[in-house]
């Protein structure tokens, strides 16, 4: 009789047509090596997520650092529509600190977790019964503070089925309102993902009274497929990030699951509350503030997602766009046309174009951007949409870079001997000048920066790609640097590749300085690092 009741409950639950979108860009996404965002950038991204209709925003890990706590607290105070969630390990100190940060939100949530697989149980050295007791105590404590509590058995997809059912039941009885099932290491496959959710809904008493969520990683390239399969199995919350940002191979990409549910509503009859026309804008902003460029062939938001080069494809597109496009560019906030701007374009035209690209500017911001635009237009015959996006990315980087700034650079190259860079660098508002040599113009420039600003940061990555076509195209340069275990990325674009390289290098140094100032070293309690959450 009990099995029949649970089966009916699972069937009824799976018929619900609303899927909640839980965005963890600011928590799991920011844990990508080098993706650390500033306080102001976190507030900006959370505001964009709130505006686009994300149901729950996981704003960070409050106990990780003072900077994380302050960011979560500020986001909670500024939230309008979204539930604001903070992450906490399974101990009272973490949970209390999390509550202090999120309690200011109109809709706060505490998300607490513990690793339940055999491998993860060994980390805090707890046996099954001890861990079960820890779950009961900590979830009960969280529920006494907040009515909205989410609980996650980390590495759930590698946890024994019977034990997973046992601890999920304990969490529900202790007051959890959402049960998240994380595929922490990206191990599972779609069929397993769906079957796991179905099994829990059918077997665990009280499962029909909570929301089941899915949190997938992309180590085997199946995060989106696993998340959608879990929804078919009865999950009604998807945890995801913008651009699939996240540790290792990343998390489920918000834009992919949202557009999959929208485009294939015929076979996946579930809806979200996300305004998809805002996807491109937030994708660009996350790429800019995180320093993680979006790959050209990335689904939905990649540069080539709506590009057609094959003659057969182009012919079909001219006759009927639906021939080779299953969704319209405008569905995700991408302009159907790429109108060219030039040196004769005025402020009104620039404001309108930037608004079309998702950038709302105040009068003072427009004034600064217009000066940069005119300078770019003098160097390029035609300024395309991608040029303007790169321009706005540089504008944002400079607004955050208050310690170091490239003021002037002159490079002398020859066919023989070392190259020379004459650099003027502003350090805390004071100009300093030096001349340095190197094996090529970029190496000479980086040596000049090191000579003016002593540091031990090590260059891990240097990458260049053209923003648009032509010999006058802007080059976007990405660098990744590491110092004392901290990693930061920097990006910049310019028609001069060496100038872009200098600015990207300095941008990465500024980000390292922000991390140094925030004193965010991470921590390790009983062998569980906060970087391993979820």
C-alpha cells in the first residue's frame, strides 16, 4: 500500500509543468580557477539574474571569507524577485554565518551539504550512523533559522542507493524543503540521472512534499543532458551557471537547459520563468567579469551559434531561416542585424546600438565610451557589434582597475637583436616610466611591467584571437596568472595586439591585487575545503 501511494505521488509530482532555475554562477561558477569577481561585479551579475527571472540565486559561500559574506549580504539586501541562497557545510558555525548573510533578503534560503558517498564519508571520518545524525542536527538547525532550507548529499550519484534514501528521508523529516541531488564529479549518464530521481520520489516517505533538484557537472560532456533527464524523472529545479562556468569542465549551462525546454516544449512540456531575450547580455557580462571567453561554437551564446558559412546553408537561410535555425537570434537577445558603425556615427546612434546589445549607459558613462568609440573608429574603417562588445568589456575592466593602468606604450622591433618596450604605467595614480627588452615585443612589454611593478605572479596562459575580420581587426588577448595559489585572468582588446597584451596583463595583475586585498585564502576544516562544495 505504501509503495502504491509513493508511486502515485511520484507520478503526480512529475506532471507539474514549472521548473525552477537555480543559478550558481556566483558560487560554483566563481570557483573556476581565475574566475574570481569583485564585490561590484557580483552585485551587477546578481541584478541581471534577478531581472531575467532566475528563481533562486546562490550568491556565495558566506563563511569562506569576509568578502564572500559581504557580497552575499549585499545581494540579499538588493534582491527584488529572486530567492537569495547561501551555501553552508554541515556544521552550526557555517549555517549561522550563512543565515546572517541571507536573512536580509525578502526570500532567503540556506543551502547546507555534506558528502555522502563512501569516498566523501571518509573525509570527515564519519560512519553512516554518525553522518546521519550530523544531517539531522544541521538541517534541523537550519530550519529553525529559515523556512526555506535546501540540503545536498554531495557526490549523490556515487552514494549507495539504500543509504541515499535513508539520508534524504532524514533531511526531509528535519525540515528540508528542497532536496538537491548533485552529480559532483560529472560521473553519471542521462538514463541514470532520471532513474535516480524517480527512485527517490517513489521510495522516500515525504518525497511528494519537497522539491527535488539536480546539480550536474560537465566532466563527460553530459551536464545538460543529465539535468534535462532528471527533470523527466521528476526533478523540478535545475542548478546551473551562465556560460556553463564552473570548476573543471564546468556546470550545466543555464542558457542550454532554458532554451532546450523552450525549443523542444513538444517533448519536454515544462516551462521556466526566464526571459530568454536577456541571455546574450548576461552571457557577455559574465564572460567579461570572469575573464573566461565563450568558445565560438558554444551552444546558444557562442559567436558561431547563428553563423552560416556553407553555401548550401546560406542558400537555405536566404529562402527560409527555419531551414537551418531552430530558434531565432532575437529569442536569446541577439540582434538580427549587425549594423556597421563608423567615425561619423553620433552619440545617439551609439547609445541606441549599445542598448540593442544589452548595455544601458548613463550620460557620464556614454561620454567616456563615446571617446573610446571615436578613437577606435579612427583606427578601424568599420566598427561591428563584436567590436563594441569588446569596447564595453575594456571599459568595465578599466573601471575596476584602480591600482595599475597602462598610460603609454612604444615598442621598437627589428629583425635582429632583442625588442624594446618603452612603457609608462600608472601605479596608484602616479606615472612611472621604464624601457625594457625581451624576446619579442610582447615579452619586452611584460618585462617592462615587471620592472615597474615587482611581483611574483607567473604567466600560465597567453592567447590571442581576432574580434572581427580584416587586417584592422581588434585583437582580444587573454592571460591567466598565478601567485601563491591564487589565479586571475585578464582580457583586453585593441587594434594593436601588443597594447591589448599589455592591458590584459595589467588587468590580471589588478585582479590578483583585489584577491590579495580581500584576503580570501580558502580554508580547510576536517579535510573539507570550501572549494569542494557541490
